[in-house]
C-alpha cells in the first residue's frame, strides 16, 4: 500500500445539530488515522438543506430529542440516496441519537414519533430511565474484542431481522438494558450508544471502518500499516469493565 496514492472521502452529517459529548472526536480520529498512513482525506460537512453527495464514510453524532427532530426531517429527504449508498458498501457510523435515526423510528416521551431512514431493521422507544455511565462490550470480529465508551440515553433500541448487535454488553446497559446487546450492524452500517468520544479509545474499530471504506472505494482489501497505539490502548484498557 506504501506506494499507492490512496484516498477516502468522509461526510459529517449535521454537526451543528448532532455533536453531543465531543462526538467530533470520531471525525478527528478517522482523519488522523488516515493521514498518519498517507491516505488522503476528502472531508465535507453536511448541514440542513444541503444535498448529500457520494462519500466512502458517513458519520453522524448524538444529540437531544429536539435536535433529532430537525435532523430526522433532513435525513428523510435523503433516505433513498442513503439506501443506495448503503447497498454500494458505503460505511456509516451513527452515535446514539444519530444511530436511533438509522432505524425505522424513534418514539420520544410525549412527542410525535420521529421517522428514521430504515438503514437498519431497528426501532427505538424512549424509556423511563436515563442510562448514564461507562460501557464495555465484546465483539466477535475485532482483536482485541472489546469496545469501550460512555452512554447517556433514555432511548431503548431493539434490533430485528438481519440487523445484528455490534457487541455484547459486559458492563453498562447498551441498546436497552435488557437483551445485553450494544449497537448494531447491517451491511457496513454501524450504530452505537458509545460516546466519549468513541473512536479515539477504540483505534482497532476505527481501522476496521477505514479498511471497509478502502475496500468499497478500490474493490479490494487493502491492509493498513500498523500504528503505535500504545497511548490509545492504554486508555482503552483502563476503561474495560470500569464501573459506572
Ligand atoms: N435523545 C436520545 C436519547 O435520549 C439520544 C441521546 C444522545 O444522543 N446522547 O435517547
């Protein structure tokens, strides 16, 4: 890969509305882990009213119910384009409120149901408890297999059909505090409740997303050069099964 000019395009969806708890850190991590390997990054922020263009990675952060209302309308206008992008292998990462809108709907407390874009077969209903605290969850596809982060949501997300959990909760609540699932995956669409922000503390998952995006763009698996992740993994390991 060293002697190839590689490029990845990344879109940050509605950062002015969904960017809770420093979710911008996920964009910074994606950009840096590409640049440290000499992979050129084309980056675009998508704001309300913008037409969404083709990208390799789409990122959307979390936010309060109010901001989710505006974003839900904007996303719905682009629903079929985003379905086409999903089916072409584009990588999506949604955090919490953004994740909830990847499903069929989010039903807040005492408010109208927010339409999701059904990128995944899932739905969310506001619960009576706000889940706040550290989460550790185990995947069946990463090495190491752990993901760590911080949750703060009242939404309870339930997965259906071919949409599978991202990971199994070992500490914390995850999707709904009942079925021990955290996050979701369908094709290259990923959702998670983990803020913190999420990717800086999970460099191995960041690289997994970058490799998927390169495979989508170049049509072949391109293994990434290893980076010195001592600092990142020391942080990651310090959070494993950290109580609330
Ligand atoms: N408003 C949603 C909830 O409370 C999402 C919150 C968030 O993005 N942290 O579940």
